[in-house]
């Protein structure tokens, strides 16, 4: 075999040295499968980043639209100047609907839309006494707002429990529509209705929201006027569910008289299957916010006209509490809401 020419050998050696000493620029500009793969990965990450940012942009825009102040509604409100000084909320929860027109007949069962168990025994007298006590308390304290609370719970009624209580109070002369300011011809009274509550927990929560809706501020004191048999339910369970200070909460209990009162107290405390399915004390110890099982079923049954409240709009500070329905993941159905509340500063 003949030896290679010297010039050819030198060229091969030079080529090897050239490959070993290529500049960085040459390496970066060299086309290769690895470089193409890197480009595709970078392009994919860039596209993904753009897509995620696009989602975040439209999501934030949607949230902004969802929680934008309802100026079209607020522009229709003209609160009386007296509302700014109100700080005491008096709640009278509704239990039935007065359908009458003559206040003199208010104690007749036929003038009310009642459940079968509410007939007889002087229950309607207790309902009226709740209204009287609430009106008297409001008359004694000029810083109070009296709220009758209760929704359109009866299928044969076109009005709410709260509206019927208010109508009976007006017809009986317990409250009057009188002008509170010489500068306006519109009458203003320290009483109103909360027309959406479907149970005792909502009577309390929704009345607080209604107070804010009516006055533009939050109450500093709450008084509930209702059945004595429901005292523990309100003071120990519902108040605690809202984390309302115990020192700023008062309950005035007025039961029906005689044997009916004893039956009612037994029903409230009963642990029997029948009463557990109803709305006594025990169910709320297991389901504090009333949003599961039998208590939820009761709300659905008492809402035949598919009404829903406006408080997400008028009291957005309460949105998370209004939505709070704890389950297993939250520690159980009686886990107390721990988010911020407008009255956290109260002692």
C-alpha cells in the first residue's frame, strides 16, 4: 500500500483541529435536532404562559364585573338622615302569615295561614305578642330598627310572613308611618321587613343583612323577640354561628300560654326522630348552618316560589358567610366560619 501524500494528511489534521476550536457563534448557529427540540419546548412554554395569562385576565375581568358596585340600584336609594344613627337591630321572626284585614279579628285562627300543628292553643296570640313586644322596644329606643323577618313560605299565600306581620302592626296602630324629617314629604319609619328567611338561622343572618341594606351601616346591638322555647337555639347556636358577641345579643322569649307552651318546649328539646326532622335545637348542633340533610330539605320545602335573597349585592361583605356550608373537608358540618366579618371589632 502506497503512503498517503503529505499534503492530504496535513489537511485531515487541520480539519480535526478546526472542529475542536470552533467559535461559540458557530456552535449556536449550527442546525441540529437538539436545537430544534429546544426551540419547540420554548415555544410551547411561551404559548402555555400566554394562555394562562389570558385566562387570568378574563377571570379578573369577570370578577370585577361580578362585584362591581350596583350603581343602577344604589341611585334609586335615598336614605333618611335618621338611618345613620341607628345601631340597634330588633328582630321579630315570623311563624305564620296573617291574611286578615280587620286587626280586631287578629286572634282568630281563621285569619291566619297556619300549619296544622299551629291551630288552637293560643299560638296566634303568641305571634301577636311578639309583634307588640318588638314595637314597644323600638318605641323606647330611638336608635333601633325593627325588622320583621320571614319569607313567602306558604303555597296559598301571595305575601311573606314578614309583610303580614308588618301589615298587622300597622293595622293595630303599633307602628305608624310618620315623617321623620321636615325636609322630605316621604314617610320614614324605624321598621321594615326582611322577606327571604326560611328558618331561624336565616332570620338572624338575613335581618343583619337587611339592617345594612336599610341603613347603610352594621348594627352594634341585636335583640330577638320570639318563642322562649327557642332562646337556646338563638343564643347558643345561631349567634355563635355568626360570631356575634354575646354581650351585644339579647333575647326576649314569649311563649303561648298554658298547656300549649309546655308542649312547645318539649318539642324544641325533643330528640325523637320526628322532631329531629323538624327545626328544633338538636339538628342545629349537628348542622350549624342548616345547609345539609333535613334542615336543607326544610328550606326547600318552605320556598315554593323559588325566591332568593339580594344580600350578595347589598351586603357583599357577607358573601363568604352566606355561602359557608362546612363539610367533612372543613372539619365537619358544625365547623364555625372563621373568615372576616364586619363586626369583628365589636367586643
